[in-house]
C-alpha cells in the first residue's frame, strides 16, 4: 500500500493525516501530537517522527506504507522549507533561525518530504475541496492564522499537459531589536 502522510506542524501541536492513491483519507478527525517547538528543532523533529508512528498505528497501517510526506509550517519560510533567519512567531528557539526543516525531516524519516507553508496548504485544500483536482477554475484565498496569506491558483496548459500555477502574498513584520525578549 502506498500512502502519503500529511504533517501540519503548528507552534503547539502537530496534526497528521494519511491518504492513499485513491485520495481516500485513512484518519477520521484529528490525530494530534505535541510539537514542543519551543525546545528547538531536534526535539520537534523527534516529536514529528513519534507522532507519525502513532498516526500510522491509528490508521492500522505500517510506517513502511508511507512513501512520501507533505509538511507544512507557519511562515515565514522559503519555498524549500528553510525557516526565516529572522525567526518566526511559532519557532522562537534560536536554532530555528535559517533551519532547513524540510531537508532535515527528510533525512530523519528517510522518506521524500515536500514543503508548503500552512497558508499555501490551506488554500490548496480549499481549492481542491471546492473544485476538485481536475478543475480548470481559478481561485483566490485569504488564509488568516498567526499571520495573513493570500493565494491565487490557476491551471495552465502547456505542451507537456496541465500544470498548476500558484502565487502567494504574505506580510511579514519584525519587531525592533529592543522589543524582543
């Protein structure tokens, strides 16, 4: 069985889902595990790994059935999952600064990991939930969480077939140095 694990890392909790090749979700409701992100990247990545084991057990499948992982985190971060060097609201430990969360999780799990910020992930879920994966519709989303992100999704066709284009606008503010604790 080939499954993809969805890992939604927040500041306090990690949420998990598993989906099979027919786009069937194997976990009903929430499957949540503490993030412990304030304790730094090594502790938090161990939490992600431990929670994933709990999620596959809850779904009645094996960890070896998971062939890829989709990870999302609150921003700001690069498209490749490198967290901002200026820090972030949910990643206050000093070692998170400039941390490659996607790459390090991929090494830890020994599985391919793709990355989106949580605003992108929420907008894509909304688009596909409303229009389906084969839609030709365009959508615009405003995602409000710790910050605000806006998403634009449009399906384009080229010589190689359909591709999704996405654009993201978000606002990142930084406190002056004298206001930080």
